[in-house]
C-alpha cells in the first residue's frame, strides 16, 4: 500500500507521503507527483499517473510508461513536444483505455550512464509493484518513449542480469524491473557509435546546425556514457519483448537508418517487431504524421498487449468516430470555416442586439499600431 504519511528523510522513497488521487477531466484517477525513486545523494524522481475509469470495462487497464526525450540533457515529465501536445497524445491513450505514467529521470549532466536508464527501469518496477494501488494490470506494462526517451525505453528490453553487466547498476533487489509487454520506440537512437560517426560526417559539410549537433553529441558521450554498452542494438538479446519502431523518413537529428538497422537486428534475434516509416523530420516535423503515428502505435498495442475494450459489447461502444486524417488546413479551408461560423452566428443571433446591452466599436493604441475592439455595456 502507498504510504500516506511522510517518513524521515533517511527512508529514501518512503520519506514522501502519497496524496490521495483526484479525478481528471476525463473521469480518470490522477496520481500526481508520486516519488518512484530517491537515489542516495540525488534528487527524488517523480511520476504522474492517470488511470482511465470506464464503467463498461471490468478489468484493470494496461499502463503506458511515457519516457520524454530531450537529447538526454533536457525535458521533464511535465513537458512533451509541442506537436505531441497538440495531438492530445495522453488523452488519446486514456480514451483508448490505457493508463499513462509520465516520468522524470536523471539527466546526463546529473549522472553518467547507466543512471538515466536505471531510473526508467526503476519506474517500471515501481508501477509493477504498485499495480494494485494504482488499479492497473501488472502483466500489461508498456514502455513508450520518444527520441532519447525511446533509447532509454529500449534498454528496458534487456534482462536484469544483462543490464547489470553494462555498468554495474543492478536493479533494486526488492523491485527488479519486469519485462515490458511491449516497447514503442519513436525515432530513438539505436547505436551510439554509429550516431557519432553519422553526426561527424554531417558536420564535415560545415552546416552550423550539423556542427552544433555533433559538438553536443561529443559532449554528451564525454559525460561518462559507454557508447557500446548504451546502444540498444548491441545490448538487446532474443528475450527482448515485442518492439514497434516509428520514424520520420526526413529526420536529420536521428536518421531513419537507426530504426532500420535496429529492425534488422531484432529480426536476426527473432524478436517480434514492426517498423513504420512516415513522412516528416524529428518529431515528424513538417508533416501530418503525428496522428497516424499515434494510431499505428495504438493498433500495435491492441494486437500485442490487448484492446481494453475487446470484451465490451458492440452496442455499448457506440458509433466509431471518424479518424481525423490530421491534414493541415489551407487558407481557403480556413476562410470557408470562418464564413460558415459567422453565418451560423448571424442565423442564431440575428442583428446581435440583446435587450439592455449596448455595443460600440472603438480603437485602442497598441505597441505596433491601432487595435480594434468592441465594448459591451453594462
């Protein structure tokens, strides 16, 4: 059971009491700021958990452990890439019946490898140990990461013994990391020496962005990371759980070749895997691929981990929503939508007059010129 009362600071994780969950905007249970690990000498590590509540579903839901990106040196559980947020990523997972745990981990400037990877494994062990407290299915835990977070998530596919051999960082003896039911890898690095060579080659052209990326990568490796031991392509073995790889074909930060090479290696190991290539750069930038990437990932989880709504009677599911293709609106489409909205307002409100309310247009002085405004009184 969760400790509701804080203990002495020397108790590590148990020093932090757990607040009672509250209800979120979708009726889900929300556990804010759970301390899943408190390594001696380091800051406590938090996760936020959202567990869907649907009266049509009797069994505890699977859980997705979301691991943020940020080149190993940036990011937190509270922030996701803008395009990921715009797509209502977490909400789509909740509506699909999956609980979500968003985690912090120690960044590369705080601790060398395998510290950040050990933190992700500790988070996985925590939700497994407290599955009953959270109301989730302990046998259906998914690790889903993007970019650097995908790289760390892939390393949860290594056994405790294999991971310990990478850097002497064994799982906690009381809470060994379980094997995930599946791993979703969104454009994650797979082989760090190859990534270094690729960035060095790109930097030879003198492009300022390529030079900066290569310098950042060299600095990152100088922080104590063993490039071979930290490379999923070299570490994962035949006991790795099923893996979905999703990558933008125009990605210049983490080239799509990383996912292609890892997919080839997983095939050699007879590990169940799928590779989905979509248009776009890093984080599918410059494309309409975000929603297709989410849908492809959820389809994979439904097939591998299970559909939380599989046992719900069809008549209780309601009419399926039409899938939004996610295309960018043209100027003409925006103009048509605005005209339609204005026509609807005019039809509903007529001339817009409300008894007892007067309205007049005026002009305000702005920093870059006049600003139009409308004043309604009273």
